[in-house]
């Protein structure tokens, strides 16, 4: 059977310009048709054809698309809002009116700008929660430029709220529910966290000399536990971080069996105590008794008594 040769002529292209040629996508335009209809919406070109996305109270929630609009059907075209104006209006609806101030460039600029935005968020009354959300988006957009963590953003917002009722410098207990918190949830930003250079922001700064020299400080206690083969990690820190902290120590017992070492500075000396982090059920108390009979528990107690005897000298001497 011989193949059928289909001889279909190509459609003739209309060389005349379309009234919508030259318009940008997302422009808000008003199109008057020859039949008297007036269509207003967002211009949306697709595949060399022209469409109009209309929205309104008498239309479906997702709107309605008109088109393709043919050149012979269009009488006049009027631009209601340019693409730039549409984007600026959308930004204002999302972020609210821009809080006055110049764009940050340096470390000091970012710190001052974020503090200004945080105070603007705190100044909005609670009933006006929509404006609070918009201003907070401005704050988050600025913080994202220097990848400031959510925990440190939360500190700046809480500090601005505290400043509206007190002139005293807040402590973590004033801003948080406890004097310690998980660093990922709540932590005071370091000065270098506001630096626009990511290399400077990621640079690890050594703790003060007296912290490195104290065998019972939080980092040295963690080192004393891990060097004895224990599975330990810091879960909460105070402000400043070396003043107090919680270290979680896992026990080699099946199920939830772990202790939390709680360290607090008392009279300039770091003191530690342990607390069972399991439940008080019959099974939990059984795991507690079994944990106290393990070598890991005795190693933990030894670390609490002696800390880390090997002291670190000043790295800058």
C-alpha cells in the first residue's frame, strides 16, 4: 500500500502588525473591541498569540482568560498599569509601605536597618496584624540578604518589643521563656553576623581566654564527655553562650535513655548537675536504673568531677 501524500498548504501568515505587539507580559491593559465590549486584565502572550487574564467579583476565583484576541477584533488598546508598576504594587501589597531608610551596604548598615525594621514591626498595634505581617516580610527580606538565621532574627524582633517597655538591656530570660535556649531557635546575633561578606560571617571565633582555661566550661565539658567515648551534644545555651548551657548525654540502653547535664555559673565558677531526661513511667524508671549501672554513666560522672584537665592556652599569644 503506497503512502498517501498529503498536500496541505501552509496557512498564510498575516504580515500586518497586531495592536498588542510591543506590549509586555503582565501589563494591565484595557482593550476595546469593535463589538463594543471593553476587556480589562493582565496581558499574557503565548505562542505568538495574545490573551487577557481577567479577574473580578463577577468572575471565578481563578479568573477568566479571554482570547486569543485577533487583530481585526480590537479597536483600541490602553495601558492601565505598566509591568513595572504592577510589580511595585504587588510588592507593596506583600511587604506594605517601605520603611524609610537607605539600602544597607556595610556591616553597620545591615545591623541598623534590621533594628529599624524590627522596631517598626513592634510599633504596629496587635489588631493590625496584617501590617505586622507585611513589615515582618521586609525584615525577613533584609535578613535573608546576609543569611541571618531564624533564631537570631527572633532575638532582634523580641529585643525591639522589649525596648518599648524598658530601657534596660534585656537578658535571655527577659526575651525567652527560660535563661537557656536552643541556638537554632533563639540566640543573640554576633557582630560578624551582619557582615555582607559570607567568609567573615562563617568564620569561627574562639571563646574568651577564661572560658578556654576553665576545665568545667561548656565547650571543655563537652570535650571531656566525647573524649571518654560518650555520645553528647549541646542542646541549649545561655547568653552569653559560655555562661550556662545544657549538654545531652545518651546512654547505651534501648529506648529513650539519656541525661541532661545542666551547667550554670555560680560565683564565677561553672557548676554542673545531671538530670534524667526520660519519663517517670515504670519502663522509664527501669531504664534509669539500668543506665546508672553502665560504664557510660560512670564515665559521665567522672567527666563532671574532673572536667577537661588539659587546658588550652591563648591562641593569640
